[in-house]
């Protein structure tokens, strides 16, 4: 009970997020192994997001009467098996099957784990415990790609999945040892989720999440082909670039986390604005290594703030239903993640990496405009404050 249990849940989400985005840095290597295009290889990103979006509400409600620790352990075991299957997959369809298993894990574990802080620590520490649990989202997001790329360069892409499987097994043991039995206390039902969708604030949170995730993952999923074909960077240099991106993302996570509670619109809008700027400039400035790495660092800082900003927006829109808010956050984030990877892959196969970046930049601009319109509306009303 207490902080060791909180850390166990956090590491579980870290392993899940890292596994989900691991193929981004390994995209071309995996595609070459199975002799498929980069766009088709992007289905590895589409499958988990699609299944997670479906699993988040369905699995959470279907298992509402089961002990929450038991469900966390089941999902972590499924994640370990998925990674080992990916490492051994002789054919691409088995790789996609493993990614379906990852998607089910994401939807179930994330939705349940996100709302457990208040059951693991004293009331005075719930805020900090929630922050620790959700720190796994940006940390996994920003470290997963460079770590996977580095391991892939050193020992092959299959080794990266083996290591992620081993991490999942380690987290499973921690959950069994450190997390106490957690019988369900408040079942999340589909009717509750449907009722939340009638809230204007929830619908606006869904819109913002859709636009920023579409902009980011529609482009970042294919950043490795861009750096190879446009920047003409070597494999070692790409790994270094992505590591710098990851370090910048950690900085962005802490900066966003420090300010988002007081200035949610400013943080979310600034992050989207920086993503728009970077992706629109990359086709021109990314032709040079200095320009590419500079923009990647800015991109990392911007995206590092996105998950905490999105989750905070959902939490503020539904303060009395934390698990239901987490389910909506998970489902919307993952559904858009899936759509973004699919659309980006289609555009990439038919045009070029530069076109993918430009379209993503335009999408991010739409989010900035949406927040600007919301701010203008608030300023003309009686509650016109941040």
C-alpha cells in the first residue's frame, strides 16, 4: 500500500506507452524485414490505438465487478506476451496480432490505473500520486522512440521487443507484491460515459485532443522516414536526434505540469502552436541536420506538455467522475492516435514525408484557432478568466 504501489502502476503505464510507440523509431527496419512499405508498416501504430479506443469503455465496464489489482496483473501479462510474440513473429500478420493485444492492454490498464491514486495514498497525497502515475504517459511517449531506435541500432529491432517483454514481467511481479487487493467500489457504466458526452466541456476536450493528437502522431510516426529521405541523416545521427527529442520532452512535461493547473488553455494552445510551427518548418529547414535537430528539440518540449494538458482538461470537465474521465481521455487519445497513424501512412505512401509534415502542421493550426475562439468566447462572458 502507498507509494510503492503508486510507482508500480506508474511503471505499468510507462511499459504500455513505451511498447505502443516503440515501432516509430524502428519503422523502416521492421518494414524492411517483412518487405513492406513504410506506410503499411505504420499499421503497427494504427492497430493498438484502434483496439485501445474500443477496449477502454468496453473492458472497463465489463470487468467493473473484478478486483482492480487482478485486472492490472492480467493486462500486464497480456502486454508481456504481446512483446514476446512481436519479437518472434515470422510474418507481418503475427506482428499485427501482437499489436492488437497491446491495444487491449492499453484500453484496460490505463483506464483502471489512472483513477487508483485515491485508493493507494492518504487524501492529502492524492494530487501528487496522480501526477506520478500520469508522468508515465509523457515519459513513455518521449523516451520510447529514441530508446527503441538505440536498441534497434545496437542489437536489432526484435531485441527491443524482448526487453519490453522483460520489463512487463518485472512490472507484473511488482503489481503482485506491492499493490494491495482493490475490490471495485464504483462501477463505471456505459450510461455514465454517454451522459458525460452531453457536457459542452467534455465535447470541447474531445475536439482539442482529436486535433492535437492527429497533428502530432500523423507526423511523428513517420519522423524516421523524414530524417532518412529529407535530412539524409545516418542511422546513428537519427538515434541521437530522437534522444535529444526525448530529453526535451521530459523538460516539456515538467514545464507543462507546473503551469497547466492554473493556465490550461495557455499551455495547451502554446503546445499546439509550437507543434504547428515545427511541422510546417521541417520541410524547409529540416533539409539540414542543424535545422532538423533544432526543430525536433522544440517539438519535444511542445509534445511533452500535451498528455498532461489533455488529461487535466478532461479532469476539470468531469471532477466528480475520475475513472469515467480517464476512460474518455484514453479512448479519445487512442482513437485519434490510430487514425493519425493510418492517415499519415496513406499520405506518405502516395506523396512524401514533407507533405505529411505540412498536413500535420495545418491540423495543429486548427487546434490553436479552436482554443483562440474559446478564449474569445469566455472573455465576452461573465467568467472570462483563464
